[in-house]
C-alpha cells in the first residue's frame, strides 16, 4: 500500500497539478460565480475523464 511518506515532493506536486488541471473547469466556474456551477462541477467530476466532456465543461465555464 502506498503511503504519503513514500511519495517524494516532486511526485506529490505532480499529483496536485493533475488534480488542479482536471478540475480547472470547476475552479473557473466557481471563481466566476457561474449560474450553472454545480452542473459544471458534476459534468467535470463524472465525465471529465472522457476528454470531450472536460472540454465541454471548460467552454461552459468560461461562457456566461
């Protein structure tokens, strides 16, 4: 089992960067106080891994 003590600082930074990029559409929608921030977050969370849904969520987050 992988423990936090086994990860180097670089590996932890990479994991944080990956999560930040994955949830970028959600972060943008919350920062912009988008009226559909919850649906954008759910789309990002549940289907963002497809790539297509991630792009849709990103475009949706930056449009009014």
